C-alpha cells in the first residue's frame, strides 16, 4: 500500500476528505521528523515507537579493494513495533 492508497482508505473509513487526510498525515510526518531530529522519541499508539539510536564507530572493508576503512559513529532512526502489530504481521 502506498501513500495514495492509505489516504484513500482512511478517507473512506472516516468520512474525511482525501485533502484533509493528506494534511494530517503530512503534519504527522513533519512532527515525527522534528522530534526525532531533536533526539526525542515518538510513540504511535497501536503501531510502535520511533526513536534515535547511536551507532558506534567501527572498522569496515572497501568492497572494491578489500582495504580496511574506518566508519564513523552516527545516529540512526530506530523503530520498535508494538506486540499487536507484530502479531498482525504473523497472522495467516
């Protein structure tokens, strides 16, 4: 399901217009980006938690030459699904 399909489904289920649903989803996305960008976390009820995880510096390999390279530490987004979503993924 892509974003257009999601917007259409939510609009049909709620009776809201597609334009209103798109505005809400865009605002939600912007808010998650803002909060996670500031190092916070967002819990989406029934879906999961989006937060920031710290990845340590490590040594990797250049695939072309096999030479060892240093990969810098960085922050990455992290998502943890709630149990209900995990259960839904494992049905039928």
